């Protein structure tokens, strides 16, 4: 038996959870059929598989859950619910299956993976199925031991000789939990955003950037730009940010080494509203919900509780009658900024400024200590966005003022400004600490530590504060000035 201990542990856990508990709160579909099962678990499985377009019922809109299931019906349920590659279903050796039969491709698909065999060369699609036969079909499709399927919660209650359509739907729905996680749908939302649906939720540990980057592999130079984020209201649909796709390029995604889909690059750019200066070396680009552009922070589960105004979009990214363009993670994103009559510069996104002040206004930092020249008009452009108002005229913005500094520990200090700068424009900023002995230390802002006017800075290069030493604290670069009285801190002995 293969990996039985892991399988049994998973099944034991599954058996202790009611079927409704493994579904998203909004995933209970209305019954699409004219009849219903008396068992709530069977009915939930029927509705969920119908939502997946596995079940379609009869012409009179009935499902007949208590009717014995046939081999032809099992072939369709197993092929679609357990995601057999239908491209292999081109031919079949069954003598009683013709290309005009509704179940032809399903029978061929199950035959291609060895999940169903012939009797005297025949498929016998109208023959009913026993519980043992059904477990065998599922096990062969999933490549697990039959015993693993027989330990699924509903198997013990099956009648051995004839399984009903409802019972088959429930067992197959439970069996989806045994299947390796794989991509069931791959969509391109815009030039920097994919939407990927899986057969089950991705384990939390695999959503860290390093393992996710290894699992999501693209050809033609594409890669994930940040961690996939689960959409609010879904159990297995993720927003996946990528670098700007190259027009005309066809990309293939593999997930954990398995082919997951092919798509053509989207040329659809995010429609931004405007750009404006924030500091003497920082500017922002802004978009609005009212224009149908939603920062992904509004629609992902990770931020659902902490983001005021968050909401749930459907699979077509619609909410309240509006379809939203999803602005995915800005990590590693760049824009071009060009002064009138001057040379274009590449400005890089400042991490954690995407929507931290309640606006969809990611900030970008000029390169190499460059500053915006007052009175000069600048034009902003990007290969991933269009801007309705793409220009601003720079003005003289006074640098921030460092009011005081204090020790947190031997490697960390707090820096207090004269006023709250709002947002995360501390990002990438550094200060120098010059000791009375002449030694100079450098500290850099620690992401997301700002509380009002106070930000935490960590010493670089394994630097440590010397007990009893007094340091003069000054900004590195032109992002701030020290207060008129100067800023010092003395380390406790």
C-alpha cells in the first residue's frame, strides 16, 4: 500500500469534519435540479458537483439521486470531477461504444488511464455499479490504493451491490480531497495579473515566496512577482501577480512539475487616474474603485478584516454590478518618469505603499539620489498601465525633519519626525550615527514599523551600539534634515 499512513491520517481528519465545513461560506449553490436527496451531505455534493459542471441531470431537470448509477454515468462523473486529461480520449477499444454516444469521450478517458476495463470487449455502459467497483475506478484515476477510497467517510454506508447516483456523487466529491492539488482553471486578468483556480486550497507553507516560486514555473521568462493571494469568499482561487507579459507571447504554466495550462499574453493595461509628487524624490500613481479598478488588497482573504471597505467579487471579478480590473502586487514594479526635454528615468516601487493610507496610490522612488526639480513638468508611463492624467509639475517640498532618536536595543533605534508623514515613505531611508569616538554606523528603516511619526531603523553590517556612547543622528541623503538643535542619543551602560 502506497503512502497509506499519510492517506489514513488525512481521511481520519476529513471524517471528523462535516461536509459543509470544507466548503466556502458562499459556495452552497442553489439546487439546480427539480428533485433533491433526503441526505443533506448527498445533496450538498450534488449541488457542488453541478456547480463544477460535472453533473447535468436529465432533460426534465431531475437528478434522481436514489436511482442506481450506471457505468456510463460513473465514467462522466469520474472523468470530470477527478480531472482526467480528456485529450487522451480520442479512441476506445470498446466494441459497444460509438462516437455518437454521449458517454464516448468519458469511457475512452477512463480506459486511457486504466480505470475501467471491458467485459468481453464491451463497455456495457448501462450496467449498474457496485461499491467495490466504484472504489476501484476512483482509486485507479487517483493512483491510490482502493483501501484509501474505502476509508472515505461515506463509503461504509454504501450498498455493496448497487450504488445510487446520489451516493456516487458524494463519494466522488469526497475523493476530490484525496487528489493531488492541481490547477483546474487558468485565467489572464490583465498584463500583470493571473487568476488561478486549484482543485483544493494550497497549503499555507507553500504560499511563502520561495516555495511558491519553485512550484509556479512559467516558460519564456515569466515568473511570479509575489506570493499568490487567496480571493475572499473562495477556497481555492488565487490572484497571482506576474511581471508585465510580452505582447504576442504564449506562456505555459507548470505547477509542481505538472502542466497546468497555456495562455497568450494579455495586452490589457491597468487604467490609472493620475500621478502626483509626494516628496522631493517620490511620486505616486493613483486609481479609483469608482473607475472599476480595485487594488487586490480589497478582494483577498489575507486583508479582508484589516482593509476598510473590502468586498467579495465573483469569479468574473464583479461586485454590485461593476466589473473590476484587479491591480495585483506592485512588488518589483517599475514606471518611467521623463522630465520635459530631459532623459527618462526608471523609478521603482516603494514596498508597502500600495494602499496603506487607504488610497490606491503606490509610491515610486527616483533612482540614484535624483530629486524632482521644482517647476519642471514630468510625464509618467508604464508598460503595465495607462494614465488618464500622466503629468505633474514638481514643486519645492520641504524634506522631513528628524526631531529625536532613541535606543530600542543594541542593534535598533527609533527615529521620530516632527510630524506624521503618513504612508510608508520611510521605506529605503537611512540614517547615520556618528559616535563621539568618530565611528560611523548606518541604520535603515525596517518595513511596516512606522507608528505615526515614529519609525524603527536597524543597524546594517552587523553594527552594534556601544554602551555609554553618544551618537549624533543625521539623515543619509536629502529625504530629511535634523532639527535645528541637532539629534543625539546616548546608549545606556
